[in-house]
C-alpha cells in the first residue's frame, strides 16, 4: 500500500495569505446605517413625514417597560 501525499500548493497559498481578522474600524458602524445599506430604507428618517430626522428621546433598560403617561 502506498501513501499518497497531498499537493503542497494549497498549504503554501494559505500560509502566504495575509491574516484576516474582524473589522475593527472606529467608530463602529451604526446599525441604522447598515440596515439602510441592506434594505434601502432609512431608520433615521421620520416614518410619518419622511423628511425629519428621528432623535433619541429616552432609553429603556433591558427588562423594563415604558412608563405610562397619566396626563
């Protein structure tokens, strides 16, 4: 029985390739921009008028619900 040796070119090609790691660009991309690139819909735009920009007015902690307006 003869042992077959695999060709050496895949190894040499893989060894000479530059290592690829995660993209560590700073600042990290905003998920809203990424969503717009993928879908073509902007999460920054107002869903009612499509002209204004959405702004963060409050942030909820995980496991909490919005407080109800009593007015």
